[in-house]
C-alpha cells in the first residue's frame, strides 16, 4: 500500500496539470488505506475470579499483537463552495486476529508476560462518520485540505480463544468515533479527482461478552480505542 501511495504522489507531480474549474455539487469516493495500529488493552481486570485458585482475582491484560488488514471505505458528499464541502463516510477498520496475554498470577495489579495465559480474538470496526472539510483552492489542479468528522462505530469482537477452556463469548459495542484529516486533491479529468490523505481516526472501545460458552460470568476482556494514523488513496467522481 505504501508503494501505491508513493506512486500516486509521483504521478501528481509528473503528469501534466489540467486547467481547473472548481466544482460544486455532489461527489462519491472509494478509497483504500493502510493498516491500523494495534488497540491498547484496558487497565480493568478481566476473566473469571478463581481462574488459578478459589480466592484468586481476575487478571490483567498485556502484550497485544494484531494481524491488521487494509482499511477501505466509501464516501458520498457535497461541495458547497470553493472551500467548503462535507460528506458521509464508511470505514472498515479490521485489526484481524488479535492476540494478548492475561496474567492471573501476579495478584498485584501488574502484568507479567511469564505468568500470562495466551488469548486471541478477531477485532473489526464498521465506522460511519459525518465530516466537514476546508479546501485551499489553487490554480494548478492541486487542492490541499483539512477536515474533521464524528459518528457511530460498530465494534465487533469475535469469540475469544482461550486454549482448552470454555471460550468467553464475543461482543459488539456501539462507540463514538472521530477523525482528523489532512490531504491533497488533484484533478485528473473534468469528472475524476485523485485524493491523497492521512487521517487520525479513533473507532472507540471493544469488549467481549460477560460470560463464557458455559454461561459462567466473567469480567469482559476490553480494548481501548486510540487515534490511528491511516494513509488513504481515493478516487473521487463528481456529479
């Protein structure tokens, strides 16, 4: 994906520039983006009490790793003036198989990898944002912009794999997502625009269910949302 983005940047500065007439009206866009960084584990205790012994507390999470996939999505928007536009967007942010450890043995509120039990689950976000952008229109076909957006995110955590134990159930959580954008648009024809951007996006928190498959009650396994830098390459079609 990084090679594609670098190639697109090269084409912007080496292809002949079209004379630009700033458009107003509706547009649609499809885009691909880089992988998201791993989420951070919650500081809350997780799991079932008595995991190690009858009076042992629940565990602390740590050592998170992911197999994140490419981000992708689409937008539909309207340009109100030379400088102001807004859109509704959909982002699929897929962290893939996420692994972590849970330390049920330290008993002192810390995480020790040597004491940890391995866990894994799939994490993904379906995020919907309403955004507004300010564009600096130039006369050479290049139009830098900044933007911000906010909206709901449906964050899904699959069934948790806990080795030979009864697996904790997965969970779906509705969270508040937001993002900040900076980017550059380039007219490649009267109808098509190349959109190169970098966004900082937070899709919100994740949580497993509160029971195992045997219906034993547990403290859920949770991950905190954080701002993820995602570079995107999009193609805009203006109506």
